[in-house]
C-alpha cells in the first residue's frame, strides 16, 4: 500500500470530543466546528466521509450508531476505520474524548467471526476503570451483534467467575495487563486464537510500569495478527514498541486544540433515591432564571418528574423518545425563547441540544457511562457562557465518580442539599437584585416613556387618594409579584440531616471506595499524609519503580500520582502510600505479584 504525505490539515465539522486535560466541554459536542490536525500516512484519498454508511458496516451496526445519535464519524474514526476494516496495523495518537474507542471497536466488532466462540480480540488498558468503560462501549456498539460476548478482566475482581465466562465462550476480552497475564499463565484463556490486539493508552501503560508485562503478552500472540496501538503522547519507548511489533502500520495523529478555561462548574450531591425529588426541588430554587435541563434514565421518570415539578409551579416540559419530532422542535424553541425554563429529558432525546440559555444541567439519574455524562453536561456552558452541572449520586454509585472526573479532566466538587436558610438567603438576595435592576433601568427615569408616566400617575393617585405610604405601595407590589406565596420557605428539612446520616453510615461501610475517593481528590497530598510500606521485591528481581506503581495503583484503585517515594534495595523496596489504607485493600495488596513475586506488603516501622 502506498503511503500518503503527512501533515495534512483538515478543518472538520466532525466532533472533537476531547474533554480531557483542561479542554472545554463544548468541544464535546459534535455540532461544534473544531480545527484538528490529521497526520495520516495511511490513505491515498483525502479523508472526507459523510455518515457511517460508506465504511462497509453491517446494517445492524449502522442502526445501532444511529440509535446512539452518532451522525458523523469523528476525525480519528474517519481515518482509522477504513484501515482497521482492511485488517491493517495502526499507530494512533489520540486522547480520550476524540472518539478513539469507537474508532477501533466498530471495525473490530465487524471483523469478528460470530460462528467461532473463542477470544478473537484482546484490548489492554492501564486501569480497571478504563477496562470497564471500554468493555461497556463494546457492549453498546454490539447491540446488533447479539452473539458476541465481551468480558472485562482486571485485578481485584473475582478470578473464578472470569474463568467461568471464558469457558462459556467470549469473543472480546478487555483487561489490565496483570490479570490478562494471570489468565494466560494459568491457561484459562488461550491467546492462540486471538486475531487482534489493541493497546489503549499505551503511554499511560508505560508510566504505570506495565511495559515489560505488555511485551511479555505481545510475545505470546500468534504471528499472524492485527495490532493497534493508541497513545495520547508518543514517548520513544512506545515508538520502539511500535517499530518492533507493528507491521507497516497506518499512522494517525489527532491533535485537538486546548481551551483556555473550563466553563462548567461540576458538583455532585450524594443522596438516596427516596429523597431525590425533594432535593431536586431545592436545587432548582437556586437556579437564576436560566434554562435548566434535567436528565432522567427512562421516559417514565421524565413524565413523573415533570408532573411533580409542574405541581410545584415550575414551567416545565418533557423531551423523550415518545415526543414526536415536530413537538420536540417546538419544545426546544420554547426553551430557547424562555417560554419554558425546565426541560426533563432522556439522553437520546436531548443529544446535540444547543440552547445558549441553559445554565444548569441536573443529572437526576446517574448517566449510563462517562460518555453520556460528557454529553449531558455539554448542554450547558454554550457559546462561551459559564454553566453549572449537578449530579445526583447514590452512596453506592460514588465509586463511579472518579471515572467521570477522569473523562472530563476536572474535579467534581461535593455539594450540600440546600437547606431552608440557604434558600431563603438566596430568595432575599434575588428580590433585592431584581428590584435594583429594574429601579436603575433608564426607562424608569425617562420622562418620554408613556408607560412609565402612566404608572407614576397611578402610584401618585394611590398615595394621595388612599393615604398609603410609598413604602407600603412597594411592599404590596412585591407581594403581588410573588403571587401571594410567602417570601421565605419554612418546609420540613429534617430529612436533610437524616439523608446525611444515611450517607455517612453507608460511606463507612464502603471503606474501599472512601479510601480511593479521598486520595484521588487530594492531589496535593504531602509526604506527611503518607506512610511507608515495605514490599518484598528489589533489584534482584529487576523491579523498576513503575512496576510497583502500576501494581499498587490498580489493586488499591488509587491514582498512580498519589503514590509517593519509592526506594529500591536488593531484596526489598520502600513505597510511600496515602495514610489510612483500609484492611481489605492492605490484604489484597499482599498477594499482588510484581515480577512474578508476591509483594507481601507490610507497614514499615
Ligand atoms: P472516547 O474518545 O472513545 O472516550 O469517546 C468520547 C465520546 O465520544 C464518547 O461519549 C462517545 O460515545 C462519543 N462518540 C464517539 N464517536 C462519536 C460520534 N461519531 N458521534 C458522536 N459521539 C461520538
């Protein structure tokens, strides 16, 4: 195959979905034009394709993509899919958010032989979260391929149930290197039938010290196979690996522009299901007359929510799959014009929605995955405005938070349920602001304005004829504008502290999650927040710091960056880890193997 000149620059209206590394959330919208650099040494023709029709995909897959709301392939998909459909090796430089998962998942799914029930595709990821996420994407894309089974394998999950699934027949395996090695060694998974291997986030694998493990796995693969490497950056070590293992690969580079600032403030509220509706009403109290979109998981929930909000005098409409297209368009137009303030929607119905007025996105139900979250919150912060996003999360769902933070490259802050005091302060402030704004408008002092002159006459007449003071007239006017309801709320708020107590007790139960979350959000942890551990691997085992970081990060589920100093000696090493490691993590770390030796970790006195 002839090679094409590199450094092709292409202005594309396709999605640049990168929300990682400080990029904006509007860039997560397929509708926004973004300039991307495609550096492809692969195809002979300029890359320009409309829709997903011309890749040679099966009808089932094209339908699945349409259902997911994918209209156009992203630049990485445009460039990579044709190559991968041909069975070619590929080296892709692209970050999370560019649509790279679909870029490899779609063609690989199409190339699976559904009559053969053995592993055909292996995807290696640096972390278990990514393994779960990639497996989930495969499952979503495989809706039209009901015979294809996908399994995620990673450290810390039950080995035997994985063996059971493997025995029953799995075509696609997504896993972290350590666990995949275990399966290969124990022959619970035979790599000899593999036709394709994908290395996802190769540079992250390198950073976490997995490179030796990766090479070991690569060496076990059959000679004839397709190999695909994706990496956000291209350090020399990844280049070396690609030179050694990839055969005449197509090379694709997608660079996305970075935005100066993050425009969306993201927060979460931990809350049990039974209190969600009450919490929602309180959160809505704090919205500033801007458009709000509330995401719910099912059509039935959208209806229920809209009814309750309507009963509380909110100006609300529903947008779900049952709403006919022409009504949907009218509803969105009304939201745009301010005829309604709140839209209660399902993911599919609100895909691509572009209304500048939306200042707040509420994730009433947890999104299905981080992709959905990125799309949801991208409905606010439009056209350079700032926006707010609030996520309702049950105590059990909290472990997914770090996944979402990773997908958006931003911290999601904790938020309290607004109590009466907060709401009342807000209400008073809003009245003051509204009055101030109206009273200082030019029109009020404009002698030529008929309307104002008429109002002035009315006020003067009331004052003189009925002997009412200007202050009392103002008070009456405010009451009227409140339509008779009282300014302050005095609703029962005891449930808020009750919900808080529930949350705390379930947090205590979920120590593992707590340990991980606290440490992941505390990126500035100093050495004083760490304690020293001894692990029983050293120079003699040829261990490198990265091997220890990778193993511990994956098993304990903490961010590799929070692992402190590592000192390697002949037979053992010291490693500084965040304080307060729960016993269950400690125990599981003892058995973790690095360089084929158990860590047998112990606190260093
Ligand atoms: P990834 O880079 O694989 O993490 O994908 C980022 C996000 O882009 C995910 O939310 C995908 O569902 C979404 N996505 C991928 N391809 C497309 C497409 N062609 N159109 C719309 N969304 C897409």
